[in-house]
């Protein structure tokens, strides 16, 4: 006879949940001697209160971590629920303030309350479910164990022939209700354990925020490394081939004066386009990631940028030391885009760039005397704001009509 799959799953789940509840009775009753000691000391006329309190506190403080580990193992092994541990914080010198922060973060009283106060109540609930399980098994097997009794006892048991069917029916009803009862109690215990033995919701959110911050930093560094790789490939590969092409075309015009006019015109046009392609590729490479920025830092890269800008640029860089590469890259592109907008769109006559490191913040400010009226929601400025925001920085644009325009960015640069 084949057992239906649904019935087989129900039986297996009931066995698993009942075993889980049975395994929790002793751990939940482990700190009952503390209550017994307090009760004995309270009812006795003479008692050593100090000794009782000391022993009880020692039992609670020493037993709570052990019982917490036992409960975590029980939940994980029997019903597959993982009660996460609290993430250990970095070690710091012991002070009253550090102790208060540790207590506020770990909240050990939740574990103490679970084992000392809630544990006995859960043990009573588990014993009740186990009693129901024992009663349903006794009722279902009533005919078997009744016939196992001696004949004299069965004859003295008045009405056993009419009572046995009632016992069996009651056992069947309890057997049908046992899987859902055991599962409901197991789920309730799992929720209580996750809330009291594991990290709080605020701690879980903080851990998630920290993980996202680390993954975002890794992603930014990976993108920046890929950008540098593309720059090297273009500079060392494509750009060199274009330079070689331009040189060969130039040599062809210089060494072959007897070329037909049509052929010379085509070669001159190709030579000019090759040089324009080299110039555009240089701009593209500098836009991706200037090599000088990686080799010599932000100060040297900005000096070259200011020298290439058509308008006079007053540059001041005040850095204690080199900041992180991703911070240097974002700061460079903010200044580059701001100077490009000042020359192409604002018709500025001069610009000023100030870069300062104040504590753990890199402050960038670009000011020009152009027409103003820059749209902070424009595509270019929005892209800069997103780049700055990727580092948890602040980006601000002040551009009244008629000028001046000031673009400010603050970038965290703590390593």
C-alpha cells in the first residue's frame, strides 16, 4: 500500500516538530533552580541573601551564553532555523562609555529574559504538546493495550467495551490536531528566539547597510580599475597604431614628390584625419582616466588640466597626502566637467579651482565668471552629482542668472 505524499509529509513534519519541542524542555528548565533558590530564601526565616544572590547571578551569567548556544544548535539542527549571532565589534579599551555602548548594542538582558523568564513558560507549553501526543497515542492504541492487561483487570473494569471506542475516537481527533499544534508552537518559539537571541532589527539593518557600503565600494573600485585598463589599452595600442599611420602617411608625402595630384590630395586628407583622430583619442583617454592622475596624483593632473583650458584658471591644491584613487578620480572629473561647461556654455573669462582636505573630507570648489543660469538638473551636472553621491559625498551648484557659477563637492576621503 502506497502512503499518499501529503500524508507522509504531514507525519514527517509532526515527528520533526514534536522532537524539536521535546528537545527544548530541559534547556528551557535549566535556570529553574535560580527561581527555586530565591523561593527557598524568601520563605525561610533565616537565609543568606548575599550567598543566594551571588549564586543566582553566577548561574545566570554563566548559563546564559551556554544555553544560547544550545538553543541555536537546536533550532538549526532540528527545524533548520538559523538564529544569527551578534556581529562582534572591534576591541576597544574598557571604559564606562564603551561598556554602555556594548550593553546597548548586544542587549544581554534579552537573552537573560528569554532563558530565565520565558524559558519555563515555553517548557510548560512544550510539555503540554507532548502530553497531547502521548494521549493521542494512548487513545489510538487503546484496544491493543487494553487486551494486553490481565483478564481479571479487564473484567473488573466496568464498561471498558463501551469506553474503548470513545478513547480511540478521542485519540484520532488529537492525532489529527497534533501536527498543526506542534507546528504552531515550533513557529512561535522560532520567532521568539529570532527576536530575543539574535540581533535586533536595527542591528540587522545596520549590518545590511555596512555590507551594501562595502559592496558598493568594491564595485566603484572595480569600475575605476576597468577604466584605467581601457585607458592603457587605448594609449598603448590604438593610439600608437594611429600615430604610426600618421607618420607613414607623412613620409609618403615627403618621399614621393612625383605622386599624382589626386593621390597626394587623398593622402593629405588621410593624414589630416589621422591627426584629428589622434587628437580626439587623446581627449578620450584623458576623459577616461588621465595617466598623470594615477602616476603623480591630483595636483599634477589638475595642473595639466588648467594648462589645457582655454581660459585662465587660478588653481590652488592643499592636500596633506594623496587620497584614495576613486576619490581622486571623482574630484578630477568634477573639476574637468565644471571647466568644460565654463568655457563652452558660460563664456567665462576666468575660473578658479580650490581643492582642500579638511579632516576626512576633500572639498572641491570651482568658480567662474560666466553667464550663470546653469541647470542643476541638466545631464552633465546630474552625472556629476551621481558620481559624487556614489562616494556618499555632497554636491551643490549655485548659478544665478548673470553669474558667477560655483560648483562645490565634498568627498569623504578617509582610507
